[in-house]
């Protein structure tokens, strides 16, 4: 009887139906909860990834194209010059604005192109005009102008000659190689940080930063060596390109480490969003900034992928006019990430504790 009551009592205690709140609490503690969350996150990420790249790259549309004009826009009698007539025709054909800036001499206009302030030069040529494009400044912009110029010239009755004054390298006819090597540095940078968190979890903060530096230097060297020495796709200024790739990879790795410190296991969400969904499409590597939506074009220059493409692009094609800005952007993100990671390092899901030896062990 006692056993029966005991069994009955036990059954009553453990066999009752769980409430909804208890079921939810149990589910949240199970491995099924993060798995279900990941299913929805991955589905959303897939759609956003496709959408962000399609929005920026599938149908690039010119918003404004900085164009240098050599000479006056109007003749002394007030009649628009043939350059102005042609420029107006181009704007109408492209449904965009050629942001015209006047220069007194061709040398001044050419310097503006070398500084990447202008994407084209419009100047008189015989009875018509000459449109000098710079494929290295932006292959998509140069192709757009080159295609439209003859048609516009015929429509407005102004003979036009198109010339590429800064062509792309032979091994990179579409101008995408620099985007790809920067993309590789960005992705391998944060994937490397993820792998350190998984397979070298016990690294302390200083060791984690040191190993991030090491794999960034080796990874940057490997990317540059494969593209230049092995494939011969690009003739890189090797040391400068290597260091840009290494800085990119280190910055990307530390961005993940920063978010891993702040958000734990969900750090991949903001890292992917910042570096891949937003950073890469707006970097100007695959589609030049004048063809991007204006807001993205401005934001992209302040993010690591855009800064990396910008620095690499100038190093390869405009070596005498390298700018400090992209390096400051990369360094700023690296310093910020390292500072956040170091300040809140106690929250990072890794590291190891060092315990003092027991007193009896010290006596022995």
C-alpha cells in the first residue's frame, strides 16, 4: 500500500502536464532554440544578401559623374560651346548629371583625374570634342560614357572622339580583380577570427590579437602572391598591396572579435551585416561610386571594405596620388575594435584563467 501510494505520489509529482511557460523555458534551454533562431537568421541573411547585391550591382544607374571641362562653357557671344552642347546631350541620354568643373588647361584637368576627383575630361578637338575617360577610375563609368558618347555626338551634331587615358591592366579588363582580393581579405579576416574562437578558445586577449596579426600578415601575403606572382592577373606594388590586404584582414578579424565580446554567439549577425551586406556592395569595387545610390556611395567610403578597395585601387593605378583617408578609416576601425575587445575582454567567450598554486603545494 505504501509502495502504491509512493508510486502514485511520484507519478503525480512528475507526470503532471507542463504549463506553457515551463515548456517555453525548457525549449529555450534546449539546443533546438538556437537552431531554430539560426534557421530564420540564415533565411533572412540569404534574402538580404541577394537583395543588397542586386540593388547595387544588377542595374547600376549614373547619378552624377564628375567631369572636367577644359575651356569656357560659353563662347564670348553667349552661345554655348560645342563642349556644353555635347555635355547637355550626354546628361539627357544618361538621365543623369555630368558634374562639370572647368579647368583652364588640360594639364590641370589631367591632374584632377590622377587625384581621382574627376572621372572624365571633355575638351575641344578639331571641329568636335574629345572625351577622355579613365577606365582605372571606374570601369563601369568609363564603359557607360564610351558607349553613350558616339550616339550623343551624332544626335547633337558634334563629332566626338573617345580615348581611355588611364586603362585597366591587361589581366583585369573588367576592373574586378581588386574588388575580389579585397573581398577575400574581408571574409577570411572575420572567418579567421571565428575559427580562433572555436579551435583556440583558450587564447587570452593579447594572444588572440597577436594571432590575428599573424594570420592577417600571412593571408595578405598569400593573396597578393597568388594574384600577382602566380596568376599574373595584376601587377601590384607588392609591399603596399600586401600591407593594405593585411590591415584589411586584421581589421575584419577584430571587428568580429569586438562583436563577439559584445554579443557572444550572435556576433556573426552584425559582422556579416556591416562587412558583407552593407560594406562590400557599397565599396565601389564592383560598381563605381557615381553609379551607386548616393547614400551608399558615401557610406561605403567609411567602412572597411570600401576603404580597402579605395586604398588598393589608388596604389595600383594612381600610385603617385595615394590618399591618407582610406588608411585612417581602416586604422580607425581596427583601433576601435581592439579597444572595445580589450576593455570588455572579461566578457569575451574565451580565454583561460590562471589560478594561484595551493598553499600546501607551495609549502611542499
